[in-house]
């Protein structure tokens, strides 16, 4: 998946740096990034709240978090990304202090994806 993403962002190499990590225990210092993006993985984070807290920790104040989730992505429990998952995600983002949550659905190959964007908490 990382190599696939690398190919997709190659044309943005001057502005984008891909990094790999474990969502629940990111190794980077506090306030390192202006933005973070995850494609088709948030629904697989075993500890959603801990992972969201980690994204808030490594983002600079008012940094942007972007999550892309395909409707056909299967979760570990065998269910698909659904309304209940998005409700839990919204509750978690708000509980951690994220603001300006917005979501859009867009057609993608094989169905639809939901794109969630949120602003990291000001500290």
C-alpha cells in the first residue's frame, strides 16, 4: 500500500512526504506536521481514540487531518464502513478536540468514498 501511495504522490514530491507508522503510537515529536492524511486505514485502527489522539499530538495547532474511506472497505469485524462507523469517528474527533469537521462523498472506482477533513486542536 505504501508503494502504491508513493507512486500516486510522486508528482507532488516537493510538497508531500509520505511516512509510515503505527497509528496508535506515532514516533514523531509533538507538533511536527502541518497536515496528515490516511487513505483506507482509519477503519482498521484497533484503538480509534488513541490513534486520533496521536494524530492530534503530531499535528501542529490548527493542522489538517484528512481521512479517506471507501464504502466497500471491510473492517476487522467483517462489516463495511457504514453510518455507525462515521458516527463513532465524528464523536471521537470531537472528543479529542478536532474542529471544523466536514465530510464529502465522491464517486471513485468501485463505488463511493467519504473524505473527512478536520482541524487539529489549538493548544
